[in-house]
């Protein structure tokens, strides 16, 4: 690997400067992505390996992060399980027949991922070839809890109240669904590893909607199964948005790194995770809408606070569509210019 | 005051059991509220003291909490400042001409609250009379940051990205707006005190969208001004949803109590606030959709963990519209049945 900074940070090795990448770095803030978006619908982009590869490579060439992440979506796993997901303009994910009762769960299958999600594995192989060992490629999946949120709610939501109602009122059934998603996700990620990804990240985007006790029961229990299966094969990063309350528990697992959002200061994050494990984050994506000199200052402060080692610079969530490309580039560049 | 449990808890006095009330207790989960809602639109309900009083009293008679909270909305302050707010069906708050530039801010006025918000003060006086010193009445206001979120975004939002963009890219202007809202809010709350409320709560519903540093700059600085002006007059409660990272700072202010959401365990909350100050919260409102025996168990555990003293039982956010009244009642009753 020509640039192995990211992999070295995951191993906890000393580095001259921390590596950097951005969640959703192959996203709507890039004008070239928007061109593709106007021509092909969401799932066509995910399911056509040539397109997914082109999109995966786009930020590498245009803003220069130290790692690529395969272009796909966490919801492809639900589709593979027989839950029909659409992506509606101005609405987002949409499921016409969401999961609401035991009969619905019975119909959900644990699929042969190799057949059902072949397009992802092809995109990974193609991207690896195009990347030509310049930077590592990250594979990913949503957490079982986060996927349950969409499967039950049937759409995005600010509080996923129907998903939570389902879990709290039909607790035993929800656990059957969570277990099915977990098993599918494990096979899916193992096949990503076979296809060549260099690390994987688990996105628990909605973990922060749960209390610490419920997080343990409905989310972490399943994430931890995935970590146990995958960590012997590959470095695993877990990112739980709003899950500061579980950082200590996460740090005791077999993960190689933990993603942090911007509500948790570097100091709190280091304290809660015991000070040694590699952390990833955590600039508020809205801060990329500040003047460029402010972005540079924020990045410098952030690295000083996290420390250059055991650290991967990132945003605290996905980059916003209205971010100027120059600002994204300033974010990346200021990491490359860092000296302590 | 016949039932002064709530006021005693705010003073930190020893009690046999903690007091209990619920955020949004006069809300859509009550069938009688829905009857009024079908007859009168949102702002008519707020602006008609007889209706606001009837709604304020409704939960006192039907589910029996230890405090009433005046029925109103945080957005009436923006209206009084000359920003036209509508409440749209299925959308929520809506502002046709949101604040986006300095010229918009110049037009925003710091009003004579006594004239502009007279209907609130009338509703308070009428509610106090109807309550007949049975339980205390809580007044409230939104935090300046939370009101700015709506004023700039123009509607509800999951991330208030436009509001944040405004603050991060036009920082100096945003501070002028925040200061105007702060001054209006101080007069507004002082007049609520003159009208007879027994305590006030400041709702920082969107504080948790900010990083700790930005929270200090764009939210806490203004909340603290309000606390300094009001705390010599009346007990002040501050509730910052998702603001666990600022609990320590909050506990050093002149507040009488701090609201906690369900992502912060009792143990963390006590630790972060130094162990002495009165805390209020924090059951996940979705938990009221569990079977009643589960609700009772959760309440018992919660009181055991917070401790019966220096504690006000509440939800961690507003009660959900789809909560069965019996479940809300079970929540209140299990506090009344508590013995350690």
C-alpha cells in the first residue's frame, strides 16, 4: 500500500501525521457526483459496479483523503433480506410494507449474500483495482439496530418512534429480527473482506436514540457479535452517532477504532475510552461551512486535542451536500499540513 | 400550596417521594385535548386564555402530576418579535420569510412583551386561579439558540443545517439575533413571574446539535444571561436535550434544577453535575409504550438510581402523542406509590 497511514493508525502505530477521510466523501457536495445522480437513480448507482467504482474513486482524485470507502448504502442489506426499499426524491428511504408484526418478520429471510449482493462485491474488486494500492478501501454495513429502525419505521424519522414502539412493546419479536439482520450482516461483511476491503466500519447512525440500558439490549449486543466474527479477519471501526454513553463498553471490545461525533470532546472521548484505542472523528460537518481559515484552525485544534497518534481525522457525521468542494479540500489539506 | 413537593424538590429539601410531571403533559395523547385541537387551530389555542387554561388544567385532573405547566409554545416569542410563524398540519412550525441575512435581523424587534404577549400572562393568571393553590404552575421559554434554529431554518429539521450554516458563516450577525431573543425572553419570563408562575423552565431542545465549544458560544452564553436575571426571582430549571457535555458547566450556574434526557444515566448525570443539584428526568418517552408492568419497573429503577431527594421525576423529552392515557397514568402513579 503506497499510503498506509490509515492502516497504521488502525494498528496504533506512530505516524508523522494522522490519516484523514470523510464520511460520505463520495457524496452530493461533489459536482461530478451530481452529474451521475441526475442520470442514474440511487439503486442503479449502487448496483452497477462501474458506477459505484467511479463514485468511490471520485473523492480520492478530487479532494485526496487517505482512504476510500466503497460507494453503497446500508439499506442494500434489507433489500437482500426481501424488504423492498425505495429511495424517493425529497423523502429518502421508503418501505411500502414495513415490518410491524411477527408475521412480517417470518417473511424476512437470511439470504445467500454472495448471490443477492454480488454487485457490491464486484464494485469492491473493481475499486481495489482502480485504486491500485494507492490508498486502502473501507467496506461497511449499518448496525442491526439502525437497519431495524428503517425496516420498522418504513422511512427516515427524527425519533424512529414506531421502531422504538415495536422494540418496547414486542421485545421478543424485535430480537428475532435483529438476529436475522446480524447474521446477514456478518456474511455480508465477510464477503466484503474476501473481495478485498482493507477495513470495515459499522455505522450505528440511530444508536443515540436509545438509553444506555436499551442500547445494550437492542444495539450493542448485535454489533458485538459482528465485531467478534470480523475482528479476527480485518480491522473493525464502529461509529455510533450519539453513543457517547457506550464508549467505555465499546473500547473493551475487539474493535480497532471508535468513531466519535462532535458532541463528545476529544478529552471526553479519550477519557471514556481509556486513552489508548484509536479514535476517529469528529468535526461537526456544519463547520465546513465556516470560512476556510476557521476550518484550518478547527482541524489544528482537533488534532492537538486528540493527539496525532491513535487517531484518524474525520467529520463527526457525513459531509453536508451544501459543502463547497474547496472547503472539503481545505479540511483534508490542513491535516496533511499538520505538524505538532 | 397544598402539594408543594415540586417546590420542595427545587429547594433541595428532603421529601417522602419525588414529585413528578411530564413534558408536554397537556398534549395530543389526551383525547380531550384532541377535541379542542379539532375545533381551534394552534395559535388560537395559545392565544385564548380560556382555552390555554382549560388545556393547562386537563392533565392535572386526568393523570394527576405534581405540577402544571402553562399551555403555550416557545415560538410565541418569535411572533412577538415580528417573525411570522405558522403551524402547518403534518409539517409543524413554518416561517415564510426566515432570517438569513443582516437585513432580516435589523427588522427583528425587541418588543414590549406586556402588550405583545398579554394573552400568555392572562392565561397564567387564569390558570393560577383555577389551580387554586393545589399544585404549582411552571412557566417556560425556549432557549435563544433553539429559537434561532426555527427563525433561521424556517421550519423543523433533523439537523437545522441552515441555522448552523448561518451561525458558522455569519457568526457576528447570529450573535446580534441571539442577543435580541435573549432580551425579549428575559422580559417575557419576568412578566410570567409577575403573573404568578411558581418556577420557570428553559427548553434548549436543539442544544445537542452543537459541539461543546459551539454550545458555549451560541447557546449557553445566552441561557446563562437569562438564568442570572431570573434566578433571584424564582426557581429556574434548564433542560438541554442532548446537552450531557455541558452538564458540569450548567451545575455551576444559578439554576435550581437541570433536566436530563434518557441518553444520560442517573449515575452519569449525578457524576457530571457534582452529585447535589436537583435533577429532573429522564425516562425515554417511547418507554411509555411498553406494557404497564414494565413502566412501573422502569420508574422504580429510575428513582432508586437518581435517589428520592434532589430529584423530580419526568420523561427525558415530551410525551408522545400515541401514548395510551393509562400508561401515562401508570407512570405518574408509580411515582406516587414509590417507597424506597
